[in-house]
């Protein structure tokens, strides 16, 4: 066989090589141990000699799909190999009715309070995956929904009140610092400007366009009103961003089956990474560009690159099909992807359904 290490795909591998590669990865995901040619010859059912399998392993090593751990005659899939396997060879079936029912019953038992639903989803995924379960809650902009009307009310020489009326009838009041010298006409102008552009929309959908209009000078409002709008948007969205939170359950699951110093060091690094919640939130926010489950393996995810971990995450949506949050699992790269991917996907669907 002739391969180019820089450019290859599964189609570059003949059927026998693909089968051996698949057997090696599946064995590793099942046991976490390096796989030797003799063991593979006895277990694969392909009726190949250890020598033939060793030669194929050497080809896969040259491609960068396998690696050899220190002081071991066996082989492990590399990160590139795991990605190739997940993208092209992983067999993912539908969840059974029993599995779906178990997930539904578990989440339904949390009640109707969103916080309880999030906590239960995180704990449930941790238990099922043997890793840490994650839930990124909706941010304030997504929770509040579409705006009907905005009004700025003068309180005194230092403060103004922003009154936000939503299409579902709710009213939210927020205090903000009032720029010096602001006249009542500018307050009214700012309110009318925002109302016209936010009506029927969420802040997260319209904020960028509004700020762009102000910055370009296209907004037909005076400078004081423009400054008030920009400051109001910053204060409003800033408070909402701070309300977004990350729920993590199941750290103890990551400590199971650790018997090597390298594993202990990896988990210590992972625990440190899990404390960096803002970075985690930014990572999970990337699911907004994904349709369905997104998988980060090893260094594909800069946050967990040193701890040799994988993240499986899926977004959940509101009644308008807008992505408002995410659920997921963090664990070692040898996660049971075939089981966890549909579990995470269905959990995301359930969370979105329960929040509507």
C-alpha cells in the first residue's frame, strides 16, 4: 500500500486495513488498553496472522492513525485516528424505547423549575457517561424573549430607568447611569429609536445591527440619544451575560478506574480546567454554529488539550427553534461515543421541550 501521511481519508484504506483499524479503536474504547497484533489476531475474527496485522499496524502508524505508548508493544489510536473513526466508522444507532423512557422519566422528575431541570440533566448525563455532565443555561437575552416597547425614564441628574416591555406582557426595569447634561427629549428619542428596532425581536438578534447603525452615523438621533442607546444596550446585555451560568455535575465520576500516575495528573489538569467556567461557557457557545451534536477530541478543544479529554455537546432550543443553551459530557478521549452521542442529543431535545 502507498499512503501520503499529509492527505488521507478512509477511502485511502483498503477494506482489510479499515477493518483492522476499526477493531483496534473499538478495543481501545472498550478497555482503554493498547492492542497487540497477537490479541487482535485471536479476537478480530478476520483469520489473519499476527505478522499480517503487525504490518498493517505499521502502515497505520506511518499514517499517524495509531501511536505506540511508552514501553508497550501494543498500539492505541492517535487523536487523528479517533477523529477519523468517529467521523467515518462509528456506528450510532437510535436510542431504544427503554433508554428514551429512562431519560424522560429522569428529567420529568425534576419538576418544572428550569434550575432543577438543568441540575438533573447535568447529573443524569454524568451518571450515564461516567464523566462530568454539563449544562449551559440560557442567557438573559434568550430567556426574556421578544421586546414590545422600550422607554427611558428620568429619575434624577445621575440615573435613568430603562423600562422594557415584552410581547408576553412582562415588564423589566433596569437602572442605569445617566450621562451628564442629558435632556428629556434625548431620553424620549432614545426610547423611540430602540422600540422601533427591537419590536418583535430579542436583544441578542438585534443588538449588533443597532450598534452598527449608531457607529456608522445612520441612526437619525442626536449624539446624546445615541450615547444613551449604546450605554443602555451595554448595561442591559452585560447584566444578562452575567446571568448565564454553567452547571457541572459528576466530577467524582472522573476519578474512577485511575491506576496510573499519568491518569492522576491528567484528571488534576481537567479539574483545573473545569474551574475555568467562563472559558467553558465560550466553548459551549460554539455549539450555536452546529446542527446537532458537536464532538471535540483532545487538542481540537484548546481548553482541555493538556488533559487529553473529549467533549460531546449538543444545543437545545426554544419554541421558536432558536438555540438557547447546550448540554454535554466531558470525559477521557476513550468515551463510549456510540452510546453517549445519542444520549446527549436526546437529552438536549428533552431539555428544550421541558422549557417551552
